[in-house]
C-alpha cells in the first residue's frame, strides 16, 4: 500500500511536469518566430492581397487574384521552389501607423507578363529592366489603395513609403531567414499567369503590426451624429423662408430673422437629389503634353498620395474624405466636414 501515490502527490507531479514543458516551450519560442501569425497580420496580408488583385485587374482589364495561403516559418528550399533562384524582390516600406518593411518575391516570368500587359504588350516579352520599373509602379498603386482602406480593413491608418525593386538573390535575403515568416500567395492573371509568389516578413514587423492594431483598437472613437440637427433644420428653414412683398412676386430671404417654413417644405428639400462629385486633385498640362498622352501615361496631380480628397456639392467643397474600396466599387469615407451652415448654403 505504501507504493500507491496519494491524490496530492499525483497533482504535485503533474504540476511540476507542466512547469518543465512550459519552460522548454518558452525557450523555443524566444529563438524562432511562430508560424501562426495571429489575426492582425493575417488581416494585413489579406487586405494587401485583395487590393493587389483589384488594382492589377483594373490596370490590365483582366481578372486577377492574389490569394494568401497559410503562413509558415521561412525556409530556403520553399522559397526556391516557389520563386526560383533568380526572381524579383519588391521591398515595400511602411512609414507611419506601422513602421517597417515587408517584401514581395515574384518569379521573373510573372513580372514580365504583368509588366508587358501593363505597357500595352501581349504578355509574351522577355523580362527586362523596363518590366522591373513597371512592376514598381504597379505596386505603388496597390499601396496607395491599401493605405486608404487600412483604417477600415486593418484597424490602423498606415502610410506607405517607397517601393524598391531589384533582382532577387536567395543567398542574400532582405531579412534573416531564421527570424522571418513567409506567406505563399497564389497569383492568377487571366489566362496568362497561373503561378505563385511569396510575402516575406521579419518577426519584428509581424510584432509591429500586432502592437499597432492592439493600440488602435483600445482608442475610443466618438461617432459623429447622423442626420440634421436643430441648427441645420433652422438653416433649412431660412433657405425656404419667404417674405410678403407688394406685387405678385415673393423674394427669398437669405439673411435676417428667419420666418419658419412649413414642415412639408423642409421634407420636400430633404428628398431632392443633388449631384455629388469627388475631386482627387488638379493639374495643368501644355497643349503639346496633352497631344502626347497615350495609354499608360501618368499625369501627376497637385495632391500628395494619402491626402484626403474633396467631396463637392454644387461645385462647393462640403467634406473631405479617404478613398475606400467597397466590394468592386470605389467610395469615400468622410474624415472632416464644413460647418452645418456652410453645408446648407452649398445647396443654394
């Protein structure tokens, strides 16, 4: 009977065994990145791939998909299997919101096809330096769309920096292999490309994404009131106010003490359709430059990437916002508004 352990002794042994195993696990995790990237970086990756597919589809007018697969610890054999020994390395800087860089590794043949189609070719040209520059411009457009939608999709407002493109040498990786993660990406471009690429991250960048999203989610954001408040309704009444005058005409009163209009007049105004337009920016071109325009040409506007765009009603700016992608359409998320009085005046 003395060889039989009591329940207290069994519990003590189990506790010490769990402690030992957790200690070993802690040492392993400290020396290598986790293959499970967590929801924050997974959302970041899926959002980037979604915008990549949308932008390339729009530019090439061809169905395009970038679909991220499961992440894994980076290893040289997998990288070589997916992109080959001599691929193309696109390094994407993120300068605010999340600070760091990540990388897109692609096969040279795929870059050649996409770039040739972008340059109005038929997608059969051999890879050259022009294709590298074209791909660089394409990823710049992807980053612009990605950063405009980052608040809604990722949970933190990011600002992209420069994109650099170079030939890939697997013997000189941009981040140490032992502390990096890779995400294979299925790439399809119409019937021209059915291939794969790799998103390549350092573990420190993955941690930066998780930290930024966590901080952003903890900040309380006040929701702006929706609809017309009392001051806006008063201003609407002022617009619809009339004074009795001698003769057969009525004059609209724009200033002075308002005479309340019937409620039906205000309700009728609220149902009136108005043309709303979005202005990305403006530029001036010489007649010679206009005559030289061709498909693929780029016209630079007077507004920096990431700046809010203008929302105009009756050619008057009433709000500023950020361009977002809603399903397959573009939209605008309001970030600032003019005063209610100015908004009402723009309806005149």
